[in-house]
C-alpha cells in the first residue's frame, strides 16, 4: 500500500470517531459562540426596577380658627334677646288697673268693634288697691277686706265662694293657700285646679258644704262655672296673682294660654258684676 492510500484511510477513521457536531465548520462554531454570548448577556442584563405605587392623596382637615374676644362680642350682639333677659335686668314694677285694661283692649280688639271695646272698660271704683310689692298675701287681703270675719259668718250659700284667688298653676295655688293662714282663720278653703282632682269631685264638694275661699287656675274655674258647680253671684272679691313670676320670670298674664283663659272667665259674668259694683278686683 502506498503512503498516500494509508494517509487517506487514517483520515477516514479519525473523522468516524469524532463526536457529533465536532466536524462543523469554523464558521458554525463561531456562530454558536456568538449565540451563547448573546444569551449570557440577555440573562445578565439588569432588570428594570419596578415602578413605585402611586401614593394615595392624604385627607385634609381644616382647623377652625380660635374665636377671639372680639368675635365673641359680635356674636353676643347678634343674639336675639329673650324676654327672660329683659326682665332679669329690669326692676319689678307692681301691676296697676291700667295694665289690666290695656291687656283687655289688646285681646278683644281683633274681634270687637270700637263701641264694644268701650263697653269693656271697667270703672275705677271696681278696682281695689293694688299690691305695691311690700305685702304678703295675708297682709294684702287684710288691707282690701278688713271686715272678712263678719262677711264669712254671714255667708251660707253653697256652690259659691266669697273670694276667688286666680293664679297660673296648681303648685302656685298650694303656695298661696299656705301663705294666707293668718288671714283665713276658720274659713273654708277649696282648691280649684285640675291637677289630681276631677271636676266632678269638685262639683260634689261645692254642693255639699259652704266654702268661703277658692284658690285655683282660670281654666278649672271656668269649667266649674260651665257645669253649674260654681255660682259667681255671691262673689265679692276676685284677686289676681298678678306680680308673681315663675322660673322664667314670666307673670301669669305673660303666658298666652293663661291670659286667654282669664279673659274668657271675665266674660262669664265677671264684667257685669263689676259694673254693678257688687264685685271688686284686686291685683296682688
């Protein structure tokens, strides 16, 4: 065998024993190298940072500015004055017959003619001396009715009283009854208000016994007259608890509901008795 033939055989055997892919061309191996390099570069490429979450808007609180003394003064000036504030700063004045006459005109002016209003005017002779705020109830009653003991002894008619004292509430009526002990003596006194007492019970009591003094509210007294339990003809004195003020500094006649009931009561025979001069009015 020649040298040339032996070299060819050795070359063929060498290529047969090479692993697959080893006989690839230099260009192919260069391509694979570049591919691996590109893949490594892609794997090692920096990952872009995740975008931070957008911040939610925070709540906004408005702080109320502190009120200065000037602002407080302005606020007080704008506040509407109440009757309680006015009365608290004013000096108490005793009631007069003119006050009652004026209230009557104001009340009846909406539904009465000028002639009818003139007929409501009460003569000065029907008014007793008003309380000047120096009297207790007992001392005032002694002054306006010095002959009370003789008067009550001659009274024997049932379903009637000689003297009526009108006030704004049941509680006030009880206070008045306790404060007139020195005046009433042995006189029979009856509570004429609605609290805890039925009107029929009061009618029965007035029918059974003689009563000299009645103390109560205008609403219940008006109801007793309607039901025939109280006759006003023997009545000699009608006294209003005029000057006393409640916790809100209101007088009896300052309260619309009570004022209305008082004038309705006056129309139920009181006006005619006053004009005949058989009944006297007093403002305590």
